[in-house]
């Protein structure tokens, strides 16, 4: 039985990484950054939130947008999963529904980069069971 | 839920919500042809009554909705593939969940993107140790997020280039033990 030594492999990755990429410290002045929260409860995961999250994290970094992508629980909009909440600096948070990779791309290009609203916004007056009670 | 890996991601969130500082994800293909998937955590645990309720889809600790389908869905998929689900928990100590599948069953879900799910958990939770251990009759492989952070001398693993490399490393190692492209290699099942 061959035991794979992940440790040695990891060291190799570290050395390769240290050549070019300088790891940034995020979250120090979070209110100046774009904040994206992806709902990652059972409903979100079953609808493809993992792909959406991976796409957002990779694309925002590659396209040079200073953003913090985090995960959150179910926001109560299970019918519209995957849902994401985007907060631009100094603006109110906006929740978008049915965010597949294509929609996420549109949100980055139009809303996050340009401040232009796109279809798929879940209005703030929508009531979850929690707020009704 | 289309993949076992997605269940892994989903159930692990429960452990993290329970305040676990260590979450072990185990995926074992036994010589008897069973696929055993377990999650062990050192979170706050549950009393017997709560533990029984976890298989009830109309029970949840959330307030945003009235259903909780994570564990019921996993139980369903395990039973569909000729297996089942067991849970054990001790208040204040932690929780253990084990789902068993008949590996060659026609209705078993594919393993899916195991490396992606580990990576997401590891990248998002800097203060938790996420361990992944996979074993088959062909060999075993393990990786832990705490060790990865130490060895790579980084505070977090949430950097695109690093994530890509780590995922590739895990994917290659999984393929070497017969978990190839998100599936169980047919050749180890028949041997």
C-alpha cells in the first residue's frame, strides 16, 4: 500500500507560489471592499451554489476586483437558489436570486464593476417565515 | 444533491455551525465493496432527542425556513444505494455521522468534486482544521487544512492560484487510489 506524502507535495507548491504571488491580507478594511455572500445551506448547495461560489471567488480575483467572498446560511429564499448578497462600498446590500455562473458573470460585469442593476433582484420587502412571525 | 461530495460540503456546514474546531471527512472504499462516508466533529454535540429529529425533514434549528433536509437527503441517497445512515452524538463532545453505500450499486451517486468541496471548506474557515482522509484497497491519501496552512506558511488558503494547485494535488492523489474524475474506478470494484 502506497502512502502518499502530501506534505512534500505541499512544500513544492509553496516554493512555486512564493516566486510570484504575494499573499494579500484581506478583511482589514472590509467596508472599502466589495462584499459578496453566497448562501450555502442545503438548498443552495443542491442548486449549484458551489459552482457559483467558485466562479465568483476566482473571477473577482482574476478581474482585479477587490472583494471578499464569504458563505452564509439560508436567507429564506430557497425557491430562488443559488442566492447571493452583494454589498458595494457605501451602498445597501442587494440580494440576487437564481445566480448560476452566467448570471454571476453578468452581476460582476454590470453591477459590481459598473453599478448598473441587473434582473434577478429579490426585493427587500419579501417576507421570510421569520419576519412574518 | 447530485454528488456525494456535495453532501460532504452540506453536512460539514452543520459541524461548523456547531462550533467545531476540527472536522474529519472520511471516505473509505472497503474490501467488501462498500463505500463508507463519515464526518466526525468536535462541535457542541446533540442530546438523544435532537439527534433523533435530524432525520426528520421537518425539523431544523434554523429560523429562516421550516425544513431541514441535509441529513434526510443523505439518508435517502444512502438507502437508495443499498446502504444506510448512522449518527452518534454526545453533548459537549461532538458528533459522528456515517453513511454507507454499496459501491457497485447502480443507483449510487458519483463521488463528485471532492477536492473542490474540501478546498471550499478549508479556504473559508481559517480557524478550523478540515481533514480529508480517503482510502481504498489501492492506497490512502490524507490532507489537513491546518497542516497545509503551516507547511505553506500562510494564514489562509483563500488565494486563487493556491486553491487551483491544492485541488490539482488532491485530484492526482485521489486518482492514484482509484477515485478518478469524481467516480470510483471500476477496476478496483471488480478486483
